C-alpha cells in the first residue's frame, strides 16, 4: 500500500474502539492523523481536537483550526458514533423522538461535516478522500438469531442510517469525482468488544472465518482507501466482515 506521508487526515470519534486503531494505522503509514473526539482536550500539537460532531459550530471550528494549522485537509474518516441513552431498545419501544435524534446525530452529522470538508478540498484544488464507516447491516437484513440467549438486539435506526450512509457515499463520489475527490465507505462486520458469550458463539458460528472482527482488521482498509493506492476507486463499499455477507 502506498503510504500516507504528508496527508492531513481527520478521524472523527478517534478515541473509540475502531477510531484508535484507525489513528494508529494512519500514523504507521506516515500520515498525520488528527483525532476529533468529544472526550478529549484540545492539543493540536498532539493532533487532538475536541469535536462534537452533533454541533455545527464545533464542526466548523475544527475544520478551520486544521486549515489554519496545517494549511489543508487531505482526508476525512466519518467514524464518530453518537447516540441517545436509549440506544439498543427493541423496535417496539423506540420513540419517534429517539429515532429522529439518532438520525440527526449519526447521519445528518455526516452530511454536515462532509459538505464542509468536500468544499474545502475542492477549493484547495488537490486530491482528497473521504471514508465513511458503514456496516454489514447497511447492506443486508438483520439476522436476529445471533442474539438468541442474550438481551442484545440491533437498533432499527442503525440499519436505516448505515444504509443511508452507503448510498450517500455513492452520491458524493459521483458529484465530486470531477474534482478528483474520492468518497468510499467501509462496512465492518461484528467487532469483538467483550459481548455476551452466547452472542459471540452465535456470531462466530455463522461467519465463514469463524471469528468476530478486531479493530485492527478494519483500520488497514480505511488507510488503503485514503491512500493513493486507491486512486481509481470511488463510490465503493468495502466489506470487511470475515465473509458474513456472502452467506
């Protein structure tokens, strides 16, 4: 894979499970990875910016600070995953207010930051790349049998939002392609995070590679799509799922 040397890349939600691995992998490939996360304090010299992805002023301030400090932005990973306190409720228990709030948090925030970054990249007149983090459940219907024997479920809004993000990716790829800006997404399968033993067993039984994913499985795919090695790839949804989507 071509390295990411001299590329300035913002990863939203970089303090999360997947985000940390993405930051590490970008840096291993010589890129400048900036963590934009609501849980951190500002320290641009350490590549940390406090970002509330649900707040317009915070988004605008973060992008402007990157431009002021580095002179440009070359890549964006839309990885942040804000959600309401009732996230994970069963479908029949989800209020319309909660549904609307999660769509606003997770999908509308992708629109807002992408619009600003894409227009900034266009004005720079240089190549740029965005990678959106989607999911297998943005592509396929849910298999609820993997939750048998647990209190877990997959939120309805998750499927709707991730499916929307995937097709929004295609739209942006077509729209900004003439400006040499690429937009792709990565759809991870289930990532191990100390879930209930029954869930892990059910999941691993179904997936062809017989294990759940790790953050380190996802991060290299993101770095690849940000890199010049993917210079002729845009509008693509890269499944990183251990084969889940082929069965």
